[in-house]
């Protein structure tokens, strides 16, 4: 269901001497076969709390993991409510159906949907609260509400000079009927929306008062680590915990579904105890998995017909011209957030409290309840700040939450289950390895007349509750397997896209920008190859093929203008570009590169984004900068390799993020727009790798068709 079709229900009630405003969103019926949407009970007071002292609290159902959601949400609400940003406090919302996404009956953070999906919700919440406060003041002053204005946390009657702060009006406002159709302010009156205001969570992160999952401390809490299977699918045959129990600080050793848990007074003791365990494993289906064998299999399968998921025109039409073909390979990738996974669980007489950084509140609560043997309502998720997520903390399997509940179940004190960096890298749930084969026929004008794209890639949602929602019932192929390929924007008359649904023992999960990361690399590299074969400038070639794509044109022209496309560069430098649409936004990036000791060096990246209305332009820029950094880490270094079922990487030493000395200068430009906000956190990722690869070709004449770029030797002289 699209935002423009949302139905807003407003309720008001008194709590703690103040006013609470709630908005209920529609969600799909939970019963199988339910045809019409059902409306969530509107008695839940969901978003806004105004205390008797005038303090405004915004309950945020989205997870803050560095992307600036708390600040963006506060800006929108504060603007509508006519309060200063400094007077808004943030609380992480509990798990409740009222916070479900409009397009799925779950509460989650992902898909760059937070601002895009909540913009109108928050405006309505602020407008509803403001209307109620004006009504309360009208009753107090004995005047019509039209004579009043909300100004800086108070209601003012200009004619008499009287005014009352929100806190003095909150209780009375809560007794009034909620407006049936609260009207948000027109854009011309916005004071905060569209402004690059500083983040509201910076101070806490600097002075240490901000609380992440790893900062949770509960009374009597113990710590646990788990010895997990060394290969995918292996199970415990036998274990000896004698030596582990002798380690000072070890409190208990217990078997859980994922392995053997060691519970101790501190994390180090738990790690030492785990090292002393003797565990025998029964090999599972993944014991012989090899990434090299997967790559060879995928490359062979890509040359055979797959399941057609998109076609237009007539691929059988005869024609002459120049034929091109190319294969692009991308590896498994770990998410590697700076804060490894952790989850604290405390059982009590009335249920279970879970303190963790999660992107998947509804799913994790249901999973925890199943493991604990409780009703979902008895499980209370306390969402902490996340030290990075990138999709890892939005797992349909709820692996780290399930495990933590299993570890703590039956233990007489709260337990925090902690993952080390090595646990995290070895723990599975990677971005899928993929192979893309593209062929094209160029006409006499150099433009493609036929375009064929065949992919081999795993499904992320197979076997999860999301499979039915995301997979095409006709083909069984889900959108994350082909997004960015089936919707490529170039004006090619005859197009065919097919997918081979790969099945591996390696568990996979969405990674920042999901399928777009690998399809964007393939499509934008291949279109560059087409331009080269046609003897045309890569920018002019794209502009001609995107003539009916105004947003693509806008970002391409803005990015290349700011980058100085076509102007002289220092000797040994070259530029490359790419443009890609994802999550409702379009991003173009121009990379400037050189070679230092034969290795790629990216000096500058100029990006332009069309994301509709930029609620906080500063945060938009930061998010694109972050995407460039994250994507460049993967492009230069990122690779999870498997041999005999074992992951060969373990920590940042052999799965390195971008080093400070490798970070390019990044410039971000935003296309001005009054359109509804679209995604920001993920769309900057897909264009980076192809922009860099295309620049390296311009510099050396060598095409990089496999990531990371370390697999390509850039030694050939320019053509």
C-alpha cells in the first residue's frame, strides 16, 4: 500500500498528566486469504507524548544505527508541532502493530524506508497534536481556535497577548475529540523540514551516555559466548566441558540448538571457557562447500537458459550489428558492523525482556516467544542503538535473538550472549555470491538493439515467512534476485532477463542495497562496454539512452558537471561514472582514480542523488558518503571465501574495511525536489563499484569484471 493511500486514525488519551497522540496505520489481514485490509486498533497512543512540563517525547519505531533517523523524525514532528528541536526527546518504541509498515505487517527498519514511509505519518501526528492543543487553549481563553497560533511550544492569542505553554494545556487537550483530518503545515511554513540541522544524538555518542546493545547492564547479568558449527549445517555429536568449567569465572555450560554455550561472569572468561571445550561435530550439507566451485558452477549455468522474469520486444528479431558479451562475478560478503552482535535476555515471572540492537522487532519478538514458550505479548523488545546493521540485524531467522533466548532460558539470572568479531565473520548470513552474464547487439548507431541478462544467485527469503510475499508465484523467483536488472532504465527495444535460482548450504541475507549491489555493477559496467564498442563517450551514450528518464538525466548531469567530466586531469588519473536507481531514488557517481604500485587508488567521488524532498540535506549527504565508503570497502577488498565448508576470513585483518588513507574525497549534491521523500541509506552503494571499474578501464584499458578489484591486474598500457 502506498503512502498516498494511507488512512490515518487519530486518538488522544491522558497518561502521566499529559497528552498522547497516536496514529494507526492500515495493515494487511493476518488471516490466510484475508481479502481486505484491516485497521489496527486505534486505541494505541503511538507517537507523541506531551508531558505536563511541556516536554515532547517522540516514540520512534525505527532503529537508529547511524543513519540519522532520530534526528529526521524529530525534525518532522517538531516542525508540525511548532516546538524547538531541543525540546524533543526520543524513546525507542515498543513492538506494536500500530508501528507496522504500510506494505507489510511487521515493524522493522530496512529498505531505506524510514523517512520515506514515515514522513506523512509524523506530519499527521504533529498536526493532530497541534490541533488538540489549539482547541484546549480556545476553551481556556473562551475564543475561537482560529484566533490562536502555536508558537515555540505555546499557544498564543495575539489579540489579548495571552499565551499558555503546551504543558499547561496537555491534560485538557487529551479530553477533546481527535481531529478527523488534521492538516499539516504547507511547505512554505516549514522551519525545520528541509534544513541541515545537526544530529540530536551526537552529544550522547561523544560523552558515552548513548546506550548501544553492548552497553546493557542488568542486575546480576552473566555473559555467554557460543561454540558454533565450524561448517554450515554441522551438528554437535559429543562435547566435553570438563576443562571449560574449570576456567575461573565460568558459571555454566549448556547445549543450545546453535552449539555449546559457555556462561560466565564476564565475556573474557566465557571466551576462555569456550576455547577449553572439546566438541565433536557431525558434518552437515555444507561441509564440502567451496566458493571456487560455486563460481565455476555459476559461470557455466549462466550460459544456459534460466527462468524468464522480464522481457520486452522480440529477442528473436533478426538484425545485424556488433555482438558483445561479458560476465561479471561478485563474491559472498559479510556485513561486518562495527558493533558485533549481542543480545541480553532477562526472564521474569510475567515474561521476558530482550535488550538488543535489532532491525526486525516484530520478527524477533515472535521468534523469541517461540523459543521461550511465551505469547508474543509477554516478550518485551527494548531496541538499543545499533553500532551498524547493514541488514545483518534484520534476519528472518532471528538467529542471534533465538540463540540468546535459548542460552538464557532456565538460567537464574539475565544473560547477554556476545559474538566476537570472528564469530560474526564466521556466523553466516552473507550477501549472496552471484554471476551475471550479459550480451548485447549494437545497431549501426552504436546503441543496443538487443540486451540479454542472465543471473545465477541465491534467494534470500527461501524458507522464511517472506518467501510468499516476495517471490513471484509463477516462477518462484524473488525480486531481490533480479532487482536492478529487470528494471534497468536504458531505452533498448528488445530485452530479456532470466535468473537461475541457485541453492547453496550457505545462509544468505540482504546486505546494504540488497540485489542492486551486484546487478548495478554488472549493468553499469556493461553499458560502459557498449559505449566503448560504439566509440562514444560514456556520458553522452547514457544520456542518449536515458532521454525518457528525467531523474536519471538530472543526477547524471549534476554529478558530471560538478566532477568536471571531460576536463583535464593530473597525469595518471582517469574518471569513470555510473548511475543506478534503487529504493525509489536515483544516484549517479563519478570516480577519479589512479594506480599506486599497481593498486587502484580512488581520489575523489562526486555523487548526485534524486531522493525527492531532502528532509535533512546534511544527513542525506552523510548517508551517501557512508554508502561510498561501505561500497568502496567491498569493491577494493570485500570477499568471503569458502573452502571445505569453512569461511576463510575471520576479522578485519583478512576482511579489511576501507582504511583512512584509502578514503577518497566525497562530494554529494542533491537534486532539488518537492516530490515525496524516497530512500537514502542504500541507493549510494550500487553505482560505486562500476564507477571505479569504469574509471580504471579509462586509465588502463583493462576491464574489471570480478570483485573485489584485487583480482584484476591493472598493468596494461592505455589503449
